[in-house]
C-alpha cells in the first residue's frame, strides 16, 4: 500500500533563511484532486508556489503564481525557481527512517512526518525555546491517538488527508 507524503513549506521573507513553516499531509496518490484540496486549505490565493513538473500541479496556475523546475535538466532555474525546501525535508525524513525508526508504518506516518516538520520549523531555536514551543503545542490540543498506547490500545487505522478531510477513502 503506497502512501505519498505531501509537504508544503513557507519560505522566510529573508533571503537565505529557508523555510519558516512546514505542513505535511499523507495522501494515497499524488493527483490534481489532492493537490487542489491541500492548496485550497493551506495556501492563500495569489501566493507564489514552486513545484516540480508533476502533472498533479498543473492547475495551480489558476489560483497562484506557479513556477516549476524540470528536474531532468536542473535542480533550480537561473531565476531561483526550485523545490529545494521540499527536497530538504524529504532528505531529513529518509535519514530519520534509516537511522532511527527503521520502518515508516502507514498507521503512524503522519506523526513521524509532523515531528520532522516541527524539528525543521524550530531548528534555529534554543533547546529551552524548543521545549516551551513543544509544551505549548502539546497542551493546546491533546492527542487522543496516543492515549493508553503503552497499555496496548493502538490506533486501528492510519490518518489520511482524504479520509480526514475529503470524506473518502
């Protein structure tokens, strides 16, 4: 069963600072339907969006300033168009899987990707600021998915963007 991690990264207005916000969702297939739903939910109309040339992103031009990079020819265009922030996220995700968790089960994939997103977004904070940030986020919305996990009560299903927000499987 294949799952696709979709990542949206907001760049800092300061050149060279990288991403300041990362959003992740898990989808069963990278297609126009999912890309459209994700972009409508998370991306403000008129924003600048950079992607690769995957056909799933072809309709973004209707709502956004959409620029693409052809990876068969280059990593970024001479004008600076790239999806390097997404590539950076996926490189860190691969290292986490190989080095620490060893198997990214679909049932908990969203949580693992959200952890990596949080680490990316807080990478320039001091350790004490990171702890405060994590505590604030944890206390803001308590998780029911992990309640009584250590007692053997595990979630029965995975969390997918389509299932959770589009109402289909």
